[in-house]
C-alpha cells in the first residue's frame, strides 16, 4: 500500500467512525487535509481514491 492510499484509507476510516465525535475532530480533519495536499491529492482526487478503495 502506498503512502497516498494509506492516508486516503485512514481519512475514510476517520470520517466514518470519528468525525464529529472525536474531541480533536477539527484538528484531525486539518491533519488529513494537510497530508493529502502534501501528497498532491485534492478533494476530488480524495473522493475518487476513496471510492476506488471501497470497491476492493
């Protein structure tokens, strides 16, 4: 698994299980956005990769 796919997978799991319920949700949301941006993945790219991972 590449770093990009690992970060997409981790963000997907965070959004599914912890978004809005984790006490540090805003910080973690920004953390994932920063990592994906550093890896060259925009929001549309994230959604496409997330959907591809879900099909596996």
